[in-house]
């Protein structure tokens, strides 16, 4: 899961390709048809599709709401930490005369 967090950079197509490769091709957690059905369902909902797909697959695979919440946190923690560090660094360097 953490691997997807740092691999996913770019647009929605790149995210979905990486997610598909990780969950369907590499780990064989579900079939192509199952992935397509989940993707189409999540695509029709408002919000970030890739995150919805990942949380849905983890919930179905592990049958646990707590696992879905953990996957959501893990998926978002690396970009969050990176943004905080970059914000602090830019504030530090831009505030100097």
C-alpha cells in the first residue's frame, strides 16, 4: 500500500494504471472484470477515484472497515508529510531577507 503512495504521481490515468498493475497483475487480488466494475462504480461517485478504488478493494479483500481506514491514511501520509516539509522549507527560505 505504501508503494502505491509514492509511485502515484501524475494524472488520474497514471494513478489507475499503477493501481491496476499493483492489485490485479502483480498481487492478483482480483480479476480484470472485478477491477473494471469497481473502477466504474467509483468513477461515478464524486471525489478522487483512485483513492475510492483502493479503499473499496481493501475493504472487500480484508472485509474490515479498520483496514480501509488504515489504507486511506497510509495512501495519504507520504504526500501529506512531503507537503508539510516543503511548506516549512519554503517559509524558512522565503522569509529570509
